[in-house]
């Protein structure tokens, strides 16, 4: 279906951005990222969510919302059909071209800019201002800050003696993809006083070789549980059987809670922290 841009501009001409926030609290929100959808539900805004991406799977009720396609290639027609008075996207994941197209059509669009763990509380506060729930968002942000501070005060004992345990977090076993610097995963490991052996690469995600893992010899190995991770990782661990971490059983499967920057990230930190007394 071809889009008549002139008609669309007329349709959305009344949607004008205010200087600090939107003129009235939005009541029909389209989320362009799974992390945004989680945050909206966490803030109690389920009834305001008009549509989400096909990847928005938490909470389970989000799967029942109308879909606008993927977060990298959302359908403009589907977004328009949802009649949004606000579209929320992320700076980390949604293409800037999508933002430009929405703005050209006069559709109110807000970019959630928090990417790192330390940025989450303020990101929620700012979003709350936009959504007209300033006090509620501020309370939730303060709760998250308190939880982060709790874990920051419980760094691994050896870290205080410059003996931070070396860890590797595997995103996918084959090909071997690991978490590096600039990820929520790396932030969580650092918060807990752990040394991510892949952080010095300076990129968020990178491919590793077996030889590099063996050379760096991590004290602990975490494997994120994707759909096929457990089966594929068995072959990987056989190839890493000379590692002391593998021989001593310091290999732990984790959930995917650290893959998205949301309030549930705290649970992912708690999951990692629960293994620290095992080495």
C-alpha cells in the first residue's frame, strides 16, 4: 500500500511537540523496542500501550498487543494504524531513519537514550516526565538506584585485593560471541567487582577464538541461555576442557535478563551475584 504523505501530514498536524515534554500525557503509545515495552509495563501503563514490536515478549501479556513489525524495520503503516499520540524508540537498536520518517509525518516521537546500567534510573525519570507520571517514575528510579547501590557495596571479596575474578560471558557458543565493553552485561560484571576478560576489545560484542579463551584463562564462565545455547555449549566446553574453570565446574548458565536494559536487569545482577561464593 502506497502512503499518501500529504494526507498523513494533515492527519498528524495537530501533534506538536512542547519544549520540555508533550502537551498532554499520551494515552496511545507505540513501543518500538522490547526494553521500552518492559519499562512501560513496569510503570503500570499497560492500558496506554497501543502496539508493540513482534519481539516484545515480556510480560507475556505484551504478546497480545497489536504488532508493528520488528524494532529494526517497523511497519510505518502499522504504526499509523495504531493511531499513536506518542511513539517511543531507543537510541540503541532503532534506526535513525525510522525516527526521521516518523518526525517528517508529524508523529510525536520520543527517544529513550539510556544505554548503560548507570543511566537507567535517570532514563526512567525523564520518560516519566514525558508520560505525565513524574512522581511514579521517580519512585521507581529511586528503587532501582537503591538496588544497584546494594550490589555495588557487595563486590567480590578478592576484588579489594586487586585479585578480581576474571570472567567471560558467552552470548552464543557457536560461533563464539561474547560480551565486551559498553554492554549492560559488562556493566553488571564491573558493578560486582568482576573483570570481564573481553572488555579490553573496546566493542560491545565480539567473536572470540578458543585459543583466546584458553590464553586468558577466565576463573568463571557464564553462558546466556538462548534457545540453542545449552546444546551448542556442550561441544564448546569439550574444546575448553583444559581450562581450570571448566575442570572445577565454574561454568554457569544464566537467563537473558542482562540482555535488555530494564528494571529486570537487577534480577540478572542478582543471578550473577549468586554464583560468586562458589569460587
